C-alpha cells in the first residue's frame, strides 16, 4: 500500500469504534481549570521551590527559646545576627577563619560527630569564625525516576548547624567567599563563650 492513499476502515473496525465512542463523554475543559493550581499564590510558589530544591529554611524565632542561627545567601534572605560591618568583610573574604574542618569524602555517619566536636571545641577555645568545607558534591544522577540530590553532605551540614546542640553556639552561617572555597564551604560565626 502506498503512503499517499488513505485506507478506509472496514465494517468490523467501524463497529469497534462505535462501541468505544458510545461509552465516552465529551470533555468539559472549563471544569478542569482550577485557578489555585494553575496560578499559585507567591507564598505557595516559594514553599514549592524550597521543597524541590531541598534548601533548609531557618525556623522562625520563638519567644522563650534560644536564638536560632541566621542563614545568609544563598540559603535565603535572613537577618544578619552578627555585626553588619564584620559581616560585609566576611562576605568579601576579608576575615580570616580561625579554624577549618574539611569534611571532604566523609560519610554522613562520620561527618556529623566530627562537625559537632569541631564546633563545640572551637567555641570553647574562644574562637569566633571557622570554616567548614563540605565540597560541592558529585553529580551522580543515575537517570532514575527520582532525582538524586547533588551535595548531600553540603545540605546536611546546614541542617546540623541549625539543630541542637550546635544551634545554641552558632550565630551566623554563610557561604564562603570564593577564596575560601565558595559554594563548597561555609563560614560559621560562633557566639561568645559565657
């Protein structure tokens, strides 16, 4: 059969087609439109973006609890808890960290106690600014139906710094300047010992 000619359906095919169309209903497109899904509010959109990216958002301050660390860009626009002039110098890479922890190549099981020990020890020594190097993470998406997050350790460190016991000693967390590791490292500014 040549491609240019249309083939007509035989009686058997037409009978089958009639049976199928008898059981179908016309689709009303107007009833399918739901404004809250098609045009989400800005708040719903930001919640969805945060859920997709996996970026932890700082918890709102509660009265009667210890102050939570304020996360700076790229983690979200949060208020600066430390001295603003020092924070500006920090973001420009002008402040030198007093200690450094390199978590490259560590598993989550090894990295968590190492981070806790390092932060609590350096705060007890009276140090204020430390650098935590996590690395940017490997691109390991295997093409499966569920995407694999890049830099699991990098994201998990932020969560650990935002939860006790570290949240009581951490004042500010910010992505490091490119000279100190950029997106693969974080500055952690610690509270003074009391």
